[in-house]
C-alpha cells in the first residue's frame, strides 16, 4: 500500500465526520457557557483534546468490532486490512496520550473528564456494547458529557446542561438505530443488544417514545426564555421536522426500513441542533 492510502486509512478509521462533530460540540458548548471572553488557546485545545479522545474511541471500537463488521460493515478499515491491528492500537495510544497532555495543560477537571471518557469508551467497546441499552446509554452519556466538558472549560457547566440533555436523547435514538443496522452481525457473535433481546418492533416503539420526548423537550428552553426566537424558529422549521421524518421512515411498512438514512438524518440533525442553540443563545 502506498503512503497516501495508508494516511487515508489512519484518518478514515477515526471516523473524521464524528470527530469534527465532537470538535464543534465543544466549541458550541464553550460559546453557550462562557460568561466572559474566552482565551483563544482554550477554544483550540479543549475541543482538540475532546476530538482526539473521540477519535481514539472510534479506533478501539473498530478493534473490538472486527468480526461483527465483517458482516455488518465490510468496508471498515480493519476488515479491509488497510491498517494492521498493531497500527490501529498505536494510533489509539498516541491520540489518547496527546489528549491527556492537552487536558493536563488546561485544567484538572478537564483531565478527569477526558480520562473518564477514555475509560468509558474502552469499557463500552470491550464489554458494554453487547448488553441491551446499557451500551447505548453509555455512548449517549459520553456525547452529553462533551457539552458538560465544554462548560467546565469556561467554568460554567450549568449552562451546558440543556444541550447535554438534547445530545443524550438524540444519540440514544441513533445508537438504537445502529444496533438495528448491526443485528445480523451481532446475532452471529451472540451479542444481547436491545433489538436482539426484544425485537425490531419493540426497538421501533422505544425510538418513537424517545423521539417524542426529545421533540417536547426542545420546547422547554424557549418557553422558559433560556434561548431566543432564533432557536425556536430553527428547531420548529428544521430539527423537529427531521425527527418526524425519521419516525415516518422508521414506521413505513410499505417498504424496507432505511436505517442508514435515519442514522444520517440524525447525524445531520445534531449539526442543525448545534447551530440552533448557538444562534439562540
């Protein structure tokens, strides 16, 4: 393999779109939470540390998912052997080490959150993802923690609680959708995910319940005058309609449920939600 393909493989295994989303989440959390003007170095290093931690988490997830990915995601980097297992572990350790170094420089509380997140991501990949809902809740909690992390970066975590709740709910939905996508591979490995234990219909019902909860919760910050009209307009015109579309696709019995489309729409909605919160601050 030539050097350019190898570099691309090192990048691709981190799932760069997810890494960018993590960076933006922390930036938005800082903007939302800051009381005074934040130093540029915090705006750069805090999101970078979080992004590298997320990248490492994606790598270790793929390392523990090689067998199930052969069925569910045959184009993943380790399945294709674009990287060796040793190379992936080295990249994982480098990213985590740099994250810890940056967090030490920033503050003790950010170091604690970074190390806790690393631990949670590893435990999730090695053990928890095989269990119904526990793994899903773990990943959703890690995503929500990114907002709290951004709040602590500017010593105002309370302001990050509402977006953290949003992040938790939408990522919990997406994690259950991903388990539905991976059911064939997970069955072969005897994983006990929610769709396997309780079935596809129960999974759909749970997703609908969480989505309705999320839609109702999006109204709370505007009703309580925490966020401005810009937030309300974007949420009502884009965020909630996208959630409704996801439910419609999920429940459409006239065709095979397009889980990949739902997952992509939810990822897009996370970005739209970040913009809504930022503009409505």
